[in-house]
């Protein structure tokens, strides 16, 4: 089994590239989905509301959960609170990554698993994977994509600036995927890397 971490910065097309790996036969996991499940755990809800206040709480079907929009508004304006929140969430994410890997390895030992991990290098997760890939695009391209998704330039820039510079992520990764061009060109780049990952 080979485990791959796919990263990049906001608006650079990580999820799009993840889908291309899925088409090639890799198991694909979006860590954001894992985080959303973790945020529904009562013990985590309690810790986060203790850190950020009751304004981040929502009530649905009688159960308390974390309001992601309100949480984002706080942490992207307060780096210290963002770091404190990451200390709560990151250990839970690592546990879930290991659980997923073990479950897939039992069923299909020769699998390739690609995890989309936005904060791979910021969190120091790179050591938990066999290979790392950085998806990159220019800031102009990223802002254009995010604008189509409804993000204002100010909101997009705040999120981008909260992340490690993409130039550094490119240097730290085993592979890099340029996602500035058409989906067809990106697909060819993904195929080349997938073949390399699969080779002994």
C-alpha cells in the first residue's frame, strides 16, 4: 500500500486533482470531510466552544455542533486562536487517517490512497505519508476560481495569507502539479505522477 498526501493553497484546485486520481483507481479521501465529522463529536464541540466562545455553536436536531462560518470568521482574523484550534483538531485527524489506512490495507493491500490535506506542511503531517504532492497555480488564477465560487477578494486573500507560501510547499513536496492550464493538461500530469507512484 502507498499513501500519498496532496496539498496546495486555497483556490489552486486540490479537489479537482484529487478527483483525477480517483478516476485512475486510487482511493481518495478529503481531509476536510474528516474534519467536519470530527467537529460533530461532543467532546470536540465542548473544547472548541471553550476556546472560541458560544458564538461558534449551532443547534441541530437537539444536538450542538460547530458553526463553521462563525469559526472561520474568528480564526482567520486571529492567528493565535487558529493555532490553538489546530492543536485540538490535528491529533483527531491523525487518528482517523491511521484508521482509514488500516481498513483499506486489510481489504486491498496493493492500494494507492491519496489524501487531500490542505495544511499538510503547516501541521507537520508530511512524515505520515509515503509521498507528497503540491498542486500549484498563480495567485491570479486562484483568485479567479474563488471569485466564481462566490468568495470576495478580501475573504480569499485572508485565507491565502493564513497558509504557508506555495513556493515553499513546492520545494517541500516530492511531486508538483501545475494546475494553471486546462483540465486536459492537468490530467496528463496526474497520470504521469500516478504511474511513478505505482512503479516499484
